[in-house]
C-alpha cells in the first residue's frame, strides 16, 4: 500500500457508533496479497431491511448481478449478511464468476444459518482472474469466531485495494425523541466515475424503516453523493452500495416516504453518504488536491451536472490543478466541449472568492498572482455560471498527477 494520501483526514479512522443488530469480522485470506486483511463478513439481524444501488457498467461483475437478483427476489426469511473480498474483482471471468459467488455465499450462509439469497457478495480488485473461492471459504470458521459489534474498522481495512486509508463516517439523528445511529464504510481510490457507485460502500443503521422506503431514499441520495464524484472518469465493473436498517431502534416503523421522520432520516443518511463520497475523492490515486466544482446558470440541473463533469474529468483541467496553474482557459474549453447551452458573453468563472472571468472575458480586477496563490491550497473550489438558466449542480474531483500513472501502470505487478 502506498503512503497515506495528503488529503486524508488528520484524525485517522473515526470512532463509529455500534449499530445494534450488526456484527463484523475480517481475516487475512490471501486472495491476492499476503499479510493484510482482505475478507470481511457482516452478520445482519433477522428482520433488517436491505437496499442498494449498483454500477451501470455493461460488463458488471457476477457479485453485482447476484446482489441485484437478491434485491429483486425480496428478503428471504431469517438474517442476512454481507461478504466482501479485496484483491480480485471476480469480473469478466465467465462461468467461474457466478460459481465463485454461489460457493462463497453458500458457505457464508451455512456458517451463519441463513438463506444464501440473503448473503450480499461484493468483490474488488483485478479484473479477469478467477476468484480463488476456497481461500475465502476456508476462513468461514475464523470469520464466525471473530464476529463482533466493534470490528467495523477492521471491516473497512479488509475491503481496501489501492486505497491509502480506511474510510468511515457516521451520524445520529433524533426521530421524534428516538436517537437513531448511522455508520458507514467505503473503499475507493481509482476507477471512480459517477455511474453508481464505482466503489464499495456499506452503510448500517438501527432505524426501523420499510424496505421500499429505504430503497427510495438510498436511490435519491445517491444522485447527489456517489453519482456526483469522479477521480478518473472510469466506471467500475464491480462496485456497489448496500444500506441495511436493522430496526433495532425503539421506534415505530417508517412505512411511507411522506412520514415526517423520513425527511430527517434522509438528511442524516445523505450526510454520511456525502462524507464517504468525499473521502473516496480525497484518496484518489495520486491526488494532492480536492476540488469542488459548482455550475450555475444552466438550462437545467442535469445540464449543469453534465458541464460540471466535463470540467472535472478533463485531463487538461486536472493536470493544471496538479501543477497549481490557474489556467482558466482550460475550464472554458471544458464548458464548450460539454455540449450543453452556454452564453459565451455571460460566462463567469471563479476560483474560490476570486472572480477570474466575467462576461466572456478575463475580469478587469483579476490578478494572476492571486490565482497562483489560491492554487497552492489543498481544498479548492471552482464556480462557473453559464448565463442561460436556473439549473445548478455540484460535483467533486481531484487532480491528476504522475503518481496516478505510477499506481496504475504497476497495478497488476
């Protein structure tokens, strides 16, 4: 694993609340690497609601297909589980792919005494290599013995690949006098583009909430969190977001999206998801800058997002940030290539509070030295106004450095 990203949280992995009804275990199985945690198991109490969103890649992996099938079938009787391995994506592996999923899911189900269709499986790592399923199944007894409510940090470590640090976030929310806890972990560093989810994310809550309502909330929150980040514009074959609600909080079930408590829960869950999404960007392979891009004045919110992503995914823009060069002409270029309406003579661009370009030309008050000084910060913001409407959107990205090439050129060695 490479040195920890300079954008990593200074306090390390946060202290996350215990979520009643969930236990975690992590082991070293040697799926690809020796001497590191690489398989995690989460045991989830009977009666929990499970929701998820998944990559839209046309070459998505067998674990993704399995999880989508599980959700389509609906909850089976008994408890549920999440089984994750790192080091091997189990993607583009022919019949071996689903066979590996079925073998590992069945082994986990037998170990926990649950239905295999209640086991959600995720894999991350190298594409195109058969999953060494026996290395995972051989560790089931050890995983069962290690299950504990307090092992979520070890679970976060076990799902990492090129990540430089484990990622966690939490929130508590008062729902009519009942305190509900939310805790989540994520992995992601490269192959990150906003097409749900291009990473692995697992969020747990003790809220009591109907599955269909939970799914609606999760799907909606994904749009402005995980689907609004990009590291390198590459959509993964494998990655998934799974949210489980154990229902252990002493509350009446939220059974309708119109329940006033649903709005408060949504806000809290969205906050956890957004924090995890930002942590993924901050761990972008080789990243030295965290960049927020807001586009206003577009014909629609969707158009604003398209323009924002065109800026965020431009190698020329990203390398300018890496070199601390306030080259606003590259942003003009990215706006123009996005294919959405923009008024050149009303276009404005700001770096932070510095108005750089205004009404289609460099601002008369802009000084290059101010732009250069601003670019030296680690956290940067860009605001663009297209001058044609009321649409707006915000996306998040990082810079593109030589280290990104080094990491990915050596990834399989």
